[in-house]
């Protein structure tokens, strides 16, 4: 099957709505990531896939087979990753509220390290590791107070956000860790936000990390691993023209601006940029409804299947896979009893008829995984290219 096309014949016998993942594009994206990360960092750049973006088992298997590590934020994600073949020594685990069973799971699996977000959490990890007579590797998530030019709900690196440890407390936490027997300080972790397209935001993060490292070195503290989180955005407006994000620019930004010490390892946690463009939500048009001032295309997918437009006013390009007639202007809406159940307003699409297949593009990240059963709807199934061959 040609890269970028949809197996529309097979779609006809498939219950809608469903997610469709173009695995040729996913593999091309993964190849680009590996090539560009190696070009910039040799063996010192380590890319972890942020599982929160999409934990579909088939997708996870492809990503683990490509050799990426995993960034998990729950025990459930750690289980999914182990199950999909990720090597435990490439799994990192973050989150402000880790439960005891989740910490124990990470300890039992011998994951690479915990990204710790508070002193009380550090103490609990020390205690639980002690009960197992183990030493947990810990990295501290520092809130760098660097803003990202993105939606307010997905910026995380400001002092007002709940994430991480304040910069002013960084030295204190490292000192506390040194007094605890069952934790080993192995690194610093940062993340400023998501859907970032302005490389200047990452430059600001690099500058901040450089300052913090200089300060630590004045106290003879050396850091083995720097983890800069994720956040690289995708082109939601042009999924066909820009199917693979500009990883070259992204990694080069870090190579140029971050003063990585010899032997220091740089870790990335990319989610959206890895899987975003390869996924589409496929839905059927149920009705075309003419209202006084506009026309609605009412489709069988709703905000329960893809919540991003309702939650973040996010835009997903919509394409009619069944029609090449002239374009008309539609509000594309779902069947859910909520007025925010709108995918797009006043958007031009090839003339729609009942039964046409629409593809909501760039839905591979934070789509299927954020689906809910509101209104007693079934969860959408996720298919990959190979399922239709
Ligand atoms: N690392 C940490 C610590 C994170 O909090 C996140 C995302 C990532 C990595 C991955 O970020 P990415 O490379 O995907 O930008 N549901 C929202 C996005 C929430 C992102 C949360 N954290 C959306 O649909 O836009």
C-alpha cells in the first residue's frame, strides 16, 4: 500500500468510528528520529517515547522494535511497555502522584530511573526500595520556570504549574538524596510544555539548564543524565505536506545550545511528534443538516473519540475520503449531547453525503488514548495498515 493513502475499500466493511494508523509513516518518522538524534548526539542522545500520547499495543510494539525507550507516567503504562517489549533499562517513570504499588512495580522491573517530583515522594521511594533491599535510581524533575508559547492547558514548566521541584530547592533535594541509603541521584529532568513549534522555547530551556549545571558544579555536584522532556509540535494545518516533524532542527537546537559535559547523557521524551501524524480518526457522515445560516455535517464520531477540539480548541484537518466534488463549508459535529461536541466550524470540505468517510487527521497522539465511554459509547478500535492487508 502506498505511503499516505487510505485503504478505503476495506474501510467499507469496518465499523466506524475507528482510528487508523499509517505504519509506513510511523516507521519513516522513527527512522528520521534515530538518524537525526545520532547525527547530533552520537550515542549520547536517548529518545524515550512518551507513552501517554498513544498506548495502542500495536503502535507500542513498532516503537519498541525501533529501539526507542519509554517515558511512563503510571503503573499501567509501565505494564503496557513491558508487555510491548521495551527494555526495562530504557523505561523512565514520571508523575506528581505515584502510588506505592506503582513505585514497587518500577522497583521490581528495575526501570532506568524515577523522575521524582517532590521531597515526600523521594522519601517514600527510599523507604519502599529499602524494604526490597534495593537502591532506586532517581532523577529530579526541576520546574525551570520557562514558558512555552502553546495552549495554557498544556504548558507545564511555569512556577505556577503543579509539576516538579522549584529551582531554588534543587540543591537541597540533591543533598537530601545523598543522606538516603536507598536512592541514588542520577539526573535532572525538565519539561516545559507540548505542541511547541518555536525552537526559541527550547533554547530558553537550554540556557536555564546551563545556568543550573554551572551552579551545581560550583558545589562539586555532577549530573549523569539530563532529561529535557518532550514537547516538539506537529503541523496540524498541513498533515500531507509536513508528515514528519523537523527533528533535524529540534536535535540541533539542543546540540548548539545545551552545554553537555563529556560523558553526560541527554534524554528526550517525545510523544506527539512520534505518533501524531500517522493517525486519523475515521468517521462516517450520518446526516447533512441545513440550518438557517450554515450547514452541519453530523458524523458518527464524537468528542468521546477525539476530545482535543472540545478540550483545547484544537484544530484537526478534515478530509472527505469518498468525494472529490466541489468544496462546501460545514460545521462538522458529533452525536454527543454536549454543545462542545464540535470538531470544526466553517471548514471547507469536498461536498459531503450520507455514508461518506471523513478522516480527522493528525489524531495519532492524544486521540485514542483519551477516548471515553460517556453516553455509553463504545471505545473506538485502533487499526494499523497491516490489519487491512
Ligand atoms: N514528558 C513529560 C514530563 C510530559 O508531561 C509530556 C506531556 C511529555 C513528555 C510528552 O510531550 P509531547 O512530546 O507529546 O509534547 N493531551 C494534550 C497534551 C498533554 C501533554 C502532557 N505532557 C494534547 O492533546 O495536546
